[in-house]
C-alpha cells in the first residue's frame, strides 16, 4: 500500500489519473510500469481519494475505526475464558489452570485423549462473548460501508480485485464442486472436538509416525544442505554463510546467508533467525527488510529478508534435530525467501512476495511437495550418529499418514473460506453472525453446531485475511498443478526450474497472477482444474514421490 500521506494526496492522484488516461504515454510504458501505475491508482481509490471532501473524511475515519476494531478483535481471540470449578467433574479439573474458585480455559485441548476434557474445553473456550461479538459485527459493517463508499458492492469485491479469483462469484462454483467431489471421501467424525484428536490417533496407529523416529535423520545442518543441493540443481543457486558485522544482528544465534547464482553472482541476503528465545514471537514466518528494485544508476538493489522459525535449542554438543513438521516448515518458509531472492522487478512496490494474496503462498506450498519427495529427502536425510539414510518405507509412511482424514481437513478449510466470504458479502447480513456460522458449518462442513458456542469469535484470520481466507486453497491448488505437471517426474529438472523462475518467481506482483500461472503450466486452468488438483491430493493411491525409478 502507499504511505498514508501519499494515498490521500489529491494532486498526486490527479496526476496519475491523467497519465493513465493518456493512451500514448501508457503505450510507451513497459507492462510492469503500467501495472504498478494501476496498482497505485487502486490504492488511491480504495482510500477514497476520488470522493468529495466530506466522503473522503468519512473514508479516513472508517479506515481508522477498522484498524482499531481489528486490533481489539485480535486481542479478544486469545483471551481465556473462566468457569466456576464446581461446574466440571472433579477428575478432569487438573487439566485446566486453577484461579481460586475458577478454572481458566485458554485453548481447545485438542490432543487430550479424554473425550470429556476436549468437550469441556470446546464449550467453555468457544463460549460466546457479547463484547467480542459486537466488535466483529461492527468490523464487518464498517468494512462493508468503506467498500460501498469507494464504489464496490461488497468488501469481498474490494478485497478480491487483482487476485486470481478476481471476484467473490467463484466461491459458489468452487464450494459446490469441491463438496460434490469430496462427498464420498469425507471421513465422518462425531463432534467438532473429536476431529483433530482422532485424526492424530489414526495416523499414529496406522502408520506409526513417531517424530522421535524421524528427528535423528533431520538435523538442521542436514536440512540446510538439502535445500542448498536442491536449489543448486534446480536453479543454479548456492547458499553461503557470511560473517556479520558488529551490531548487524539482533541475537547471537542469527545467521546470515548470501544467496549466490552460479553465473549472475550475489542475488541477496537471508537472515536466519531459527531458534526460540524468551522475547521472540512463537511463529514461523518470512518478512522483507529491503525489497529488490532497479536503481536509477542501472544497478539492482539486492533484497534482504528474514526467515524466522521457532526451533528448540539443541542440547550441548548435539545438533538441532527437526521433526518432520519442522523440516516441512523450513522448506515452506524457504520457498517464500526464494520468491524474494529471485524477484527481479523494476519497482520495490511489487517485489517478491508483494503480490496477490492467493498467489503469495504458491512458492512456499510448492516447496512442501519437494520436502515430501523421497528423491529429494534421500539427498540429505542421514542419521546424525550413524550416517544411515532415512529408509524409503519411513518416507512412504509419513506421506501416506498425511492423507488420513485429509478430506475432512480440506472440508474444514472450505468451511472457513465460505464463512469468510459470506461475512464479507452483501450487507446487511440476513442473519446474525452466529446463525450464519451454524448454518454454514452444518451445510458445508457436515459436523453439528454446538449450541452456545461462537467459534467465529476466535477466528483471528478474519483480521489479516478478511474476504481472502480462500487464498490458502487457491495457492495449494496451483502448487499441486505445478508440482504434478512440472516436477513430479523429476524434482531436479533444471529446465523446469528455469521456467519456474522466469514465469512465476521473477515478477513478484508486477504481473497478473493468472498470467504467471498460465506461463508456468502453458495453459489456462479452469475452475475444474483447480478442484481436481485439490481432490487428487486426497487420493489414497496418489503418491507424491515415485518409489521405483
């Protein structure tokens, strides 16, 4: 987005509008410059710059109020609930934190084997809160008012402009098709609090997926070497550790990597902040310190990013060992980092991951497919004591275990996405947000709504992904198509790696996302193709790796 001072500058907006209206000037611009100019105008217009002074002030006030409501709602999603301890049976009280005569319930206890504990946690933690409900309803109404004020039918129409989905209409087609295709696959559970627990039990019992068996094969050093080998073969890129200057890093365990191409030289820097610290947020993420751009002197400003994980600190003298989930997260976040490193846009505004939300996760999710391919894993997974390679059957069990209840997991994601779209659709809403939750959950997800609960008041993604929660499914579908068509036969195919860089990674947000997908797949995917890509990943017989080469 433009800085707040710039996107309310009427004179600047008028100058840009005159430029966009000048056909001769526009035809003289390269495609990326035209797109950036259009994005700037979009930023101006969603800020209400084109309105008269009174309406413009109203738009500014709405933006400020929405920001405050987002912060308040986000805080409310994490606040624990309390209940009189005598309400619960004595034999389960120890599962919750005691505060005098009350018990504090701060989460869903989804992994607890006691059905009663999970049920109690679900009903208490998700119990409705009138203040939080009022915040959500005002937030949704304010977003709708702002969208209509600046010329959109709904907030969803405003949010989806410039994305692969383009408009909210696609969700009806996608929802119905996905439900129809998955109707025979969905694993029916008993109650909402049962799904996460029994999924884990089934995975463990059927495939014996004990993280302790895998961790010795996934030392951090081995995983980083695996990434280095993959990038070298696929993209001609190597990662080199660099010494840092005094004051350059914020913690002594942060490491700096130089990303170097075999012929082009230095492409950028990645700061790896991998380990847990008391004052550090517990999350895995990638963020930009400095975006890449073409400078006036013709040189390219190299990108600088941070890759942040929450790995446990290793015991003295032992390497840091990653669980399969941690290893996959490392590959995922490195996918974002490579998107930033390989972006070569003219403007910083659209560099790397600064692109449409439903495209931004494609490179990171694609890396998960590499992380689950035996041919890739076999290049680096070695027991840190014996040097023994990770057996094929262990990789096979790990991959197959992820398909247990995967249809139910995906149906849950569809439910979240549809609910998000309805909330940000036509206003006033026909029913209360809780009634919409109940109706949508039973229609789309299939599990019964639990009376007096309000799960949506804990749905923090409504803040950062308002009207865009579907993006995860869209990105996964694209990543699935790219993997199967371009890399499943040979994950080290250099020609495909170069096409991937040229068509998808190089442009950031400087090119229409669907055009990048079309360039990579060399066809224009239909809605049916997106749905088929998601459903085919659920097929028990589809393997993401080839056992016999």
